[in-house]
């Protein structure tokens, strides 16, 4: 009898995971009135997408609080009506700010794979307060970095909260999507976060060893008649930006007024054409500082709207950590005569990207930067051409060509810097059920006076089952490989990075799942007879608790061969650790992240152990408190105490970053970000008032203040910025 019950249970689970659910999207002639009520009679005639499954805390039961999704369409819009059940109306709504994070809050999210390729999707979501978010998802939904929340598009929504459910009405213009004219079916899924029942639920049942946003697990939304042309408007987005500031260190003042703008249009139903003239890429949202104790540069995410849509066509080549040939933040940034990073004006740019056919995507980018003779910066043309072709069920092969070239001869420009070109091919593997994924690439660079040793290549294969995860990765970067528009940490390196993980799923107790993993990294220098330069062996235990908190314990065994003198404390005048020596050191660290649903939440990460030839004690953490949905405050704290033997310097490095966020309503926001970094000798205040006076149109008023903190607390740089952007559809 027990064996029979076990077989029936396993059979029901396998049926759930292989389900092929669909619903019909009914065509209507009369538009829906957007009020959140769902009281039009046509809603009663529409098919339902319901019978959600739990994804957390288990993946084998139906959701206790169901959502019911219905869709209608006409020639212009997709209409979506939803009823989302809940134990009560005691919802968690951390903020009224757009593009909220799903974790730790009540919300419902819909994913649309409009080309039925399991590779890219458009995501729309809302919470009970009607706050919107829209996201572009790439890479098949295999990892979180495929999420791009910087994308914006115009759509409308209304919600009404009832005693134990809330209703949602959306109107999304078809111009917000890209799809083939004449299409009759899109792949679709939805996930719903319920903080009171402590559940995360999905329409299509997804095994917990896969991401909740995996595009391998989707159903179908079938249109009652073929889709026509989306009649996408031309969007004109002009801006004006005025800035006044003073550099107290150099005794200079700045008064600047800039204007320009972007234009966006669709060619056919599936290609985007983006144009920009005199773009303003000033960071209205300030970057979060980090403490860097490594020998290498740190990459920061791209937020500039011009580069966002279809960004994976350009940015997903190579290995994002070791050999990324295109990193869009390189455009508009240059080095002055003192080797400092400064803004380099962009004269204009054009970008064409999207689907040519159901299996072929194309990306073309060209941007012209201005010369700056005072800082010996040449005018350059920056061009990228990419093509991606779908193979098999969800895999694809991509080709890329990058060219950065000075547009004329300059006396100060070295011959090897006159141009840099990269050609490459990448293959991305994704099996139908996403149990096998992989990435394989080969890139070659071309620069003056360089021949040979100028290739980069890599291979990564992963297998993911319910109880075991295996990965093997390898990367090679030749000594002369260059990509001036890329992010290359170092050259002359061969690296392997295997990983093995065993996952356990307890049936009782507070732990929802836990795992043990071993992940070694080994690096060699091919030009030095494959001398080992580094290794790191990470052994960790990770536990996800049923209350959504997380615990991790980790041991790191490291070896570092320094080829050059290096001071990890970056102390002025300090004696660096000598090069041409190897260092073995071991450290231990822990991390605890509390339940993010609570008004007060935190994470804490202490570590202790050896550091090169000394010791390091570190404490990192973040504390957050909110008075939902109008106010939240958080503070990031990182402390590193480094003790090295004489004559090398000791250091106590602090990074403290309080942040205060006030959302007066869905259109007016005030954020203040304070950062103190002892490593950078800088204390900064960035306070920003944002008024969204029309859809996707904003007025920003920003005050930025920076101070020296070493010996004396004195002003460094101060600026006041007013920026106006207005999104016009023609």
C-alpha cells in the first residue's frame, strides 16, 4: 500500500511538471474601462489562467491562495484582469516606487515570451497598491543577472483592495511588446508572492531546483484571431540639464547647460531603432560605492536607458567576470593625462536591435565620442555588430564584431591605440527542461603592432537536478588580447572553475532546503610555463529557512602569487607587499539574512582569518526599516581590519552608507544617499527629488556634496543639478 501511494505521488508530481496548460485570449470590439473593478460582462466570458502551484515552501501542492488571470485584446491593447486571493488585506507594500523587488512583498508578475523561443521575455508586475514594474528577461531566465529593471515602457494599471483579495486591471498597448505580425500564440507564465500564507506560487508548476522565472516552464496564451501590426508610436524623449558646481580641491567652478534627446521607434513589429543626439549620461542615481581589496577593477551595472532594450544582444558575450568583450559603460568614459576616469562627451549614437525572423536577432550600435585635446582624449567611433540565431529548442549561436577607432591622427596617440577590434562567436546551451545549460565562446582581437596571443576562449557546462548540481568551467585570455570596450580583469590567464553541490530537502523542521558545495578556482599563467598564479577553494553550507531567511557558512582556502608589489590597504606611503612571492591564507565567514517581510530586516556577514601574510577581520551588514509604503531607511556597513606584519601597513577600512527613501505618492519621490568611504577618503551626500509629472517624464532636482575625511573635514566637490526629461509619443 505504501509503495502504491508513493508511486501515485511521484506520478502526480511528474504530470504536474510536464503540464501543458493554455487559455484563450478573447477578441473584443469595445475597450475596457480601466478602474480595477472587473465588472464588465465580457470578463465573465473570458478564459481563466488559474490553478496555481506552490513553488515555495514546496513544489508539489496547489497554492492555498489562488490567483485568477483573464485576458482580452483588441487591435491596439492587451487587457488583463486578475483576482488575487489572500488570507486578509494585511499586505506588505514596502514602497510606492516603481520597479519594486518582488522578494519580501505581496505582488503578482506576468511573463510573456512573445517569440515562443524560451530565450527572452517581457515581464510586467504590480502590487496591491497598484505600483508597477516592467522588466526585460534574457538568457532563458537561467540566472538573476538576466533581469533588467532599467527598461521602461508606457502602460496603465488600477487595483482595488478588498477584505481577503485584491483585483487588478491592466491595459498594455501591443506597442510595448515585440512580436511577429500574424502570431496566434505566446508562451506565458505568472508568479504570485503571498507574504501572509508565506507562499510563492506559479501558474505552470516549476521544480524548486529551477529559477521561478525560468522560461523553460511556460504555458500558452492563444489569441482568438491573429495579431495585427502593433502601430507602435515614435517616441521622442528630449531633455534639458543644468548644473552648477565647484571643485574645492582645484579651485574651479562649473556652469553647464546641456540639451539633447533620444528617439525610439519600431521597424516592423520586432526591431527597435534608438537614436540619441548629445545624450546626457549623468548619473542622476548615484552609484553605490564598494570596498575593493583586490588588485582588479570593479564593474558597476549599466542604468542608461539608451543601452537597455535588447542589451543581452551586446552584453552577453564571453565570460562576465573574466572576459567580457563589450561593457557599455566604457562608452562615454575616458582617461585623462593623470590616468583618472572622466566623462567623455558623446556626440550622437544609433542602435538597431531585435528580431529579423523568429530564429534570428540582430544588433547594430554606433556611437561617436568627442575629442578632448586638453586631456589628450581622441575622438573615437565605437561600433558593435551582433547576430544571434536560435538552435534546437532553446539554445542559440551568436556572432559579434566590435570596433573602436580614432577618427583622425593625433600626435599624442600611440600607434597601438589607434584602433581595437574584436571578432567572436558564442554558443549558449539550454536544454528543454533547463537541466543542462552552458556557454562556449571564442574571441580574437586585432590591434596595431600586435600579432599572436590575442585570443580569448571559454567553456562552461552545468547540470542541475533536484539533488545534485555540477559545473565545469574554463577560461583562457591570451597575453595580447584587448577589448577596449570590454571588461577584462587580466590577460595571460588560464582558469578552471568546477563546482559540485548536494542539495537536501528536509520534510520537517524549520529548514526548507540546505546544501553543501565545493567550488575550486585555479588560475595559471600560460606565458610563464603555466605557473600557478592563484587558487581559491570555497567550501560552503547554505540553508534556506521556511520563514524565508537564509544562513550560509563558508571556508576559503586561497593562494595568491603576486607578480608586482601590492598594498591591499591602499595606504598612502605604505610599504607594499613584495612581488614575485606566493601567499597561502585561509579564512572563515558566515552570513545571515533575516525575513525580508518584516518591517525591520537585516543581514550580517562576519569573517575572520588569514590575509596574505597577515590577518583580516571583517564585518558587513545591512539594516532596513520601513513605515510602509511611504518611508524606508537602510544603512550599509562594511568594516575591514587588516593587520600585516612590519614593515607593512595596518588598516581599518570603513564603508558606511545610510539611505533614506520617501515616497509621497506614486509620482513624487525623495531619496537621500549618504556614503562614507575611508578607502576613498570621501564623505558624500546625494539627495534627489523626483517628480514624475507625466508617464515616464521626470523632473529631477539633485544636490551632491563631497568632503575630504583624511586629517581635516573639508569640502571637495559640490554640485546642484536640475534635469527635465519628457516622453512624447507621436
